[in-house]
């Protein structure tokens, strides 16, 4: 019995072991199956995920916004600027001092040229530095720091609205706003460089120093270029200080007369000074009738804006020019974005319209000088500058090569330059008989006819905010404006600005210069409404670049943006002429230095003052010195040693040499007399101002 039990127990144990072993085997098999199933499932899931992704629509690329374009443009410009500065400062000195690029100063010194006549430099608009003497809380830490010029432009990015507020003047007086005092930076450093690496007067100053000029015989007549010319005397005594400085330099340099070298707007500022200094007080400086004849040898005007510049029109009318309108077209809406709150053009216009100096640059002489609806002095002008040949000519021999003009003329659609503003391309080309007339009677504001926008828009930013939408549309209405009706237009759209500024400036042509009214200072900066001094031994030079397309008139359109605090007009950048046309991007171009047309720069020396005229009764000698523009051929030349551009011409070696030779005692005839490449003689012959 016991053996049977042991056998059963043994069998039980064996079976248990077998069962257990079988269980383990089956478990292992199940585990392997589970792993295989998991692999299959994971593979299936992976395939499903791929299918889902394939079925899902592809993510659309991020939409390119106007803001992106603006950021890229700004980034590109800044990067390019700093790279050029880096290469310039890192190039070996030996490369930067190639003998032929050292400037005329070294060569003229070797020839024995030395300083003789004291030299006074007179800067133009924008290029002179401005510094803060008193400001609002937002300008803390900027006392006597530059707000404008000389590399201070980091402040624009740090506190742009604060900067615009401090650069603005009082809208009614044209002087300082309450609690703000911004003044011109004195001395040569005030306008030698506009920004790091961007020279204005620096190259000329350096070359003058080579032949002995320094502080005792070289002076920068700094002034606040935002003010009207007479206000620079009323607020800062700038004209009195200039008179005293010239008298001191005259005496301390062995009674040698001064050579004045004004640039751009500084040309008409110095013209104002020449009249002011001989006028009795309190309006004038009390120097007496012979002051200019005693103290001034020559006035060498660089890029002279004697008769104004069309750029001033577009600046005051829509706060833009050709470059600004191009950027505006590339990134429409960015600068006026309500979301970003930039409203760049409105803010710039609000500031610029407080500067009386811009009004001084409006075209002078009306339709007699600038043309009417159907004719202008530039008729037959060559717009394809690359195919227009030039030759050195002399006014004294009347050797003007007019055949070059006919041979290079390629224009199919003629430019009516006399229409300085046209609304729409048809208004710029159709005969005047087919256009509605711009009657000055239409330009009148009455409280009954105007529904002022500022009732719903809050504070008026510009005077456009005080115009009804109907008045804004009536200004356009397929009309065109000449320089005569333009003044009526500006009086209509900006009456407060024009009322303030026209107390200081006039833009007409005098019928009788002996009329006592022309003794008022508002006429002194207009060469067509004032007489030159009785100084027959003095010389006047008109020195400017030619061969660069220069803004002459504009095609406008109503702005698509009709919201509050916006500018209702803008240059129509989509308007172009045919190949070889003067019309590009809504702007008609003529010959000039990129800022001042030849007509404005050269007419007074070519005809208005040539010989004894009613504007030049003592017969002061005048000379035209034109410099044909040649862009730089290498990095070594910087901005060009033969540039004719409005500011870059200050580094033109030929111009610098002319100034140095006259300062060293040469006369206009001794440096070659007239040097003419443009059609200024032909233009002048078409203008009758009653010489």
C-alpha cells in the first residue's frame, strides 16, 4: 500500500513538473507571440500615421507681410552701410592714400599755392548739426547732445517721437516751442560730417588745410537751418555774428577780402545776408552801402538753389519724394499702419511744416521761370542721360553745342514740366484746353462749406485734418497745377503754414525793384526780387553738377487711405512713360544734380545777373562752373572724386581745386571762365524776365 502511494505521489510530482514545464513553455511561446503582435501593431500604427500625414494638407508657407519687407529693407541697408564702413576703416592706409586720390591740396601745395583770402563756409538745409540745450522729460540725459547730424541717429531708434517733438518748431511763430531749445552746433565740426563716414564739408576742409588754412582764416557759419533767415537773427543773432566774424577775419588776415562758399539752401541764406548787412538797423545790420565791396572777394555757390527746388513741393504736399514714394510702393501700408501706430509720413509732415526754411525752397518766378500748362524752358530736354554727349563750352564765346541735344533726344511722350503737380497721367500730358482749370477762387475756406474732420478725429495732426473729404477730392479732380497756382493750392491745404512762412519769404518776380516794398526782408532771399550790392570787383560763381536725373514735376493720386490723421495725396508710383521717357514712377525728371535742377542752379549766372542788369546794377562778374557727373569706378574713390551729386560734389576734386585757386588769389577768368555741359544757355534764352 505504501509503495502504491509513493508511486502515485511520484507520478503527481512528475506530472506537476511536466505541467509546470509545459506552462513555462507555453508562456514563453505566448510572450513571443505577443512581441510579434506588438511589432505588427506598431508597424501598422506607423503605416497609419504615415497615411494620415500624407492625407493631411501641406502646411501653407507663412504669408509675407509688408512689415517683413520693411524689416528686410532696413536690415539690408544697415548691414550694407556698416560693412562699407568696416572695409573703409580696415583697408591699409597705403591703399587709402593712393597719390591720385589724395586730393588737389597736396598737388597745389607742391605748385606753391598758399592760403591768401579767408574762407567762410555756409552750410545748407539738413546738413548742419543741432544740439539740445533744453528739453522735455523724454530727452533727459541729452543735454548738449546732438539731436541731428554727426552720428547721433541712434536717438531716432531709441526715442523717435521724442526726437520729432524736439526738432519741431512752434506752428504759429516758427520759433522755439515752450520748454524746448535746440541750437546749431558751432564750428567746423558742426557740418564736416553728417554721419560717421558720410562727409559734407570734411574733404574740402582737409584740402584747404594742406595749403595753410586753419581756425584763424577758415570759418563755418553755423545756423539753425530750420528757421526763416530773419528769425536766425531775431533768435540767435546769427547774421550779426557772421558779420562780426567776416570783419575780424578781414582785419586779422592783412585786410584780405573773404571768399564765401555757401552750399544748397545756404546760397539763398547768404544772399539774404548780403542784403541784410548793408541795410540800416533795426531791420538790417547797418554795414552801409560799401560793406560787401570792402569785405567780399567772391561768392562761390555750390549746388545753388537760387530759384527753388521742386522737391520742396512734394515734401510740403505729401511728405515724400521719388525715393520715399518708391519705398512706400514696395511696402504699402507699413509706414501708415494703424496696427503698428507708425503713421510715419504724417509725423514727418507735422514736423516739416513747422520749418519755414522749406518754404524758402519753393520754386520762385512762377510760370515765367518754370513754365505754364503747355510750355517750359526745358522743351526738347534729353532724358536718356547715358546717350547725351556734352562738350566744354564757354558763354563768353557763345560756343554751345546744341546739336548734341537733338542727337540725343529720345522722348516719345513730351514732358509738360510746367505742370508741377498733375493728378493722373492724362492731366500731365493732355493739352490745357482739355483740362479743368484750377481757379484761385476755388481755393477759399469758409466755415459753412467745411465739415472739419477733426471734430471726429480729435486733435488735428496736419491741416489736412481740417479739410472736408469733398474739398480734398475737389483739389484732385483731374487737375494740373503750375508754380503759380501751386502757391494758391498750398495756401488752401496749409493756410496756417503759408501765412506764417510768407511773412518771411516771397516767390515772385519784381516789376520795379525801386519800389520801397522790396526793402523788406521777405524779398532778400529771392534773386528775382532784390538787387545785388554795389560791388563791381566782387565775383559770383554758380557751381553745380549735371547729368543726373533730377525731380522736376510730379503725378499724384488720391491716397487709398481715407482714415483720420492721414495724408490724402501721394505720388502715383505706378505711372511710367515709354522707353527713354522723362516720366518714371510718377516723377518727371530733368537735368540737374539729383536735388536742384539746372534751371534753378544756373539761370541767374547765365542771364539774370550776366552783365549789368536790373538785378545786378554794378555788373558783378558771374561765372558758371558745371561738373559733369561721373560715378565712382572703385571703392577707393568713396562716393566719387568726380561726382556731380548735390552733396557728394563737395568731394569733387575739380570743384575743390577751383575753390582753392580762387581762395589763393585767382580770378574767374584765370581758372578758365565758364565751363558748361548742360542746356542752361538754351533754357535761359527762352525766359524773359525784363532784364
